[in-house]
C-alpha cells in the first residue's frame, strides 16, 4: 500500500507546490489517488496555515477530500497542533466529522489516552513510532498495540547515507511484535534526506510505505517536486525497477 502525505507541517514558504486550504488539498489528493496512491494522510490547517485539530477545519478538509476520492483519509494528531495533552484529547472528542484513521505519535505525552479515545470513537489508529525516541519501547508495552490499524515506523535520520541502517534498527526493535499473534502491518517511511532510501527499503521488504510533500520536496534525482502526484508516480515507478523484490506480507 502506498499512502500519500499531502502537506505535513510544510507550507508555501517551503514550496509553492504544498497544498494548504481544503480545496487545494482535495485537488492534490484526487490527482495523487489517480496516480496510484491508495490512502491519504493530511494535516488540516487554519486560515493562517498552522496545523490544527479544530473540528470545523477538520470537517471542511475531510469533506472536501472525500468528495473527490474513495480511499481512506487520515489526519495527524501531532502535539505541535495542540501541545497540551488534555486539550488535545478534548479536541479529538469534539470532532463532528471523523477521519478513517489518525496517527498518534507514541512518544508524545498523552498518546495512550488519545489513541484510546480515537478507538472508542471508531477511528482507526496509526501508531507513530519515531526512530530516536522512546515511542517504540512504550508501544511494545501498550495494551492498545493489538488494536491499532498499523505501525507507522518513521525514520527521522535525515542522512541518506545512514537512513537504511536506522530503518533496519527500528524494524529490529519492533521484531517482538512480528512474533506476536497480534502482529500489525508496518508502514515504513523516512523524511527529507531519508525519504527515498527508506522508501526503496520498504518496497524491497514488501512493506507499506508513503511519499508526499510532507516527507520530501525532491524527486529521486534531486530536482524539486512540482506536486504530490509526481512523487507518487516516482515511487510507483521505483517499485517496478529491475531487481525490486516482489511484495510480501511483513508485519509487526
């Protein structure tokens, strides 16, 4: 499965290609899905461009995107959108239009309660496990681990030279889950300099992965990406390159 991550915390100041308002996000999602993306991850934004968990903005964004795509649409619950765990939980409980799934970064304060609240509301959870944090260890101890939709394994190492090693180390940390009767699918991805090396590793291992302007502004050859669609097309072209391994089911 290839997910498209439309915008993240980036904005027009990073690249004119980054969509922000609901209409632009919907247009970008439709084009990316037409190019082969099977899932959408989006950061709803305030009119001034900040990430938000506002029920009104979330509803506008999800409604616009769902009007043009028929794949699952998920959102972030990152602490940068609302640093206070109590207020973040209240925001999620006030949502009037629900996403299909939401990512919860397990190293952030209040992650366990937030994930439980989402599950109680019928929203699937992507467990965000970042390299270089205690998120993976905390997740391995969590009673909610068997209930998440997938593990979102994120390589935060920005170096293309060491990203693959960091990714393999992160996957090794999650190995106990792979031996569990409650194993969950893994979506492995990187960011910035690690985006393409980690995507290639994920494809070679048969894992789910993602690409989009949240993770990188550059195509594999280093030229600026003019759209999420171009990134999706490049990722799918890479999966068909000679020597790429056939997909297999790998979970953790």
